[in-house]
C-alpha cells in the first residue's frame, strides 16, 4: 500500500504513543470508519478487534451519537464548568448517578481516564486529611494493575510487569498486593498497610492493560470487607470494565460489591469524544462540606464536562438503554468462547480465557505476532506486551456483526 501524503508530511513530527520509533513499523493509516470497520486509503477494510482502545462500544459513526453531538455543537460547544453550568453536564451527572448504586451520587466530569483516577485518589486523600488522618497517604493497589499514564496513576500500575518502570518511586506512595485468591492470607497483608492507607483501588473482575487477568467476585467481596474492617474507601476503576464489557452494565454489579468511588471512561462516549467521570459516595462528598473554602475539592480541568463530550455520552447511554445489552454481551461471550477455543493448543499459547466481551489469548513473552501480520488477514489486533506474557486479545465493539467476528477469529487462527 502506498502511504498517503499526509502520513509522510507528519511522520517526522508526530510522537506516537508507547512507540519505539526506531524499530516500529509505520502506523496503519485510516481514512474512514464505519460499524466495526476501519477503511484504509487503498479501499481495504480492517475489522477492529479492539474498538479503539475499547471505546467504540456501539461501533463507529453511530448516527444517533453523531446527531446528539451535532445538535450540541450548534447550540453550546463549550463553556467552563467553573461558576457556569450547562444542561448536558447537569443531566449527565444525574443520569450516571441513576445508573449506579444509590449511594454513589456525586459525579466529577473530566477529559481522560487517568485524570479521573487521580481525582478519585485526591478525593480519598483529601477526605482523610479533613478527618485529621493526614498520615493516610498510601494507596493500596494490586499486582497486574493498570490505572493510567499520569504520575499518580503510574505509581499504581504493576511495578514489575508494567510499562512505567522508569518512574518507580514517583507519584503517590503505593503498595501492590496480590489480588485475593482462595486460601491466601490477603487479610493479613492488607492489615499491614491499612493504618497508613487512604484508599484501595482495583479494576474489578478484569485487569485489562496489565494482561487481561481475571479474578472472581469473591476476591472483590473480600477486598470490600477488608476495606470496611479498616475504614478505608474502596475505588473501582471501571474505565475499561464499565458499560457492559463484562456483561453487566458495571462489573460492580456482576461482583455484588458497592465501592466508595467508581471511575468511568472509555465507552462512556462510545468512542467519539474524550470524557471520564469520577463518581463518589455522598459520605465522601460530605467530608468536603464546610465553611472553609480550602476544604473544597481542589481540582478543575479547563475542559471538564465539555458539553460536546457530555452530549456524546448521552447518545451512548441512549443506545445502551435501547436494547438488552446484557443479553447481547452474553451471546458475544458464547461466540468468543467458541471462536477462541481452537487456539488453545497453538504454539506459544498458555491460556485462552473469556469474560463478557473480553477474549484473551495469553502467550509466551515475545511470541505474539505484530499488528501487521493480523492486518494482512483483514483484522486490527494489537497484542499487549508485558514482561511475563504477550496477550493477543479481542475487545470488539459490542455490536460487532457475526461476519466481522468470524473474520477476527480466522485472522487469529491464520496468524498464531
Ligand atoms: C484506559 C484506562 C485508564 C486510563 O484512561 P485514559 O483515558 O487513557 O487516561 C485507566 N484505567 C483503566 C482501567 C484503563 O483501562
């Protein structure tokens, strides 16, 4: 394929994400999107197996989301949330609170998942400070975790297997425990850190970027009990798992656990505009309720609650509400299980696992083919590369048509 002119014009100037420019092959230029497909300059199409970092839950270019954004663009593209208010943001906060368990009712809207996680940490840390427990500065996180790329969130990522080793020791003070497993002494290890911890944070049911590792509802229930025992707020980072990725609207529902803070992002706008949300229990909100202005939550990004992004989120939520998504994901889960099972005995494959609309093929490190190999077969698949494993995975649009899903399976079968 001949590279388009714009790619050549920009390639000496664009710094790509997570990219070793010296050895990386060229990125795949995309000129149009539709449904689960990416159209390339030569007219070829790739089925997107990972939905643009798990955002495009309804497929690309959904006309309903586009219409809501267009409407908003004509009327009020943006005003700052400081001292001003707009309908899209206020109705979205109300709507998100309505989708979550009752006590989770205060919503802070920002422009990226990492920032939303940081806001969650700030709420927990500042609330402890207001209670006179300023010594609670530590965050309890988990092995295999990924919570973002900003300084505090990097500190929460897996310190060994993660990608942020160059920044170890910076950001917040974090301790990484193994995710609770039957028969371990999780409670004992948790107790060692509990008196100095401001909160605990986990990606419920699936740790995604850290290797698509699954854990049980019981693990989360034990974590909830440990947090209750020691009076520590529990944060669920549902940026990846939220909005039906694990089958239920939120993983917290499937796990039967209510955290004190939940963080949402990615599929919130259906892959159209950047938006994330930190939702806290009223009790935490009340820890900031005071006559002292310094006891306000000290955060406020310039583009927070951007009305276009809020309109996109409304459009995305309309679509999630329009049909039985849990049923749709249950069908997708069954198809993923069936379609990925034959890969189990391929060379280098250690494990194949599926939960909801997440299908993972865990391989020996260094053995997963590069995206180019899958692209030759009509699929866009981008394996995770960790120290301990390579993970080729599918997290397609929840609405992916059967024929596109079949194409992903055959691309994997032909390539692995
Ligand atoms: C993607 C992701 C983040 C970071 O979100 P950004 O919008 O990329 O900043 C944080 N936590 C989890 C679980 C994620 O999957």
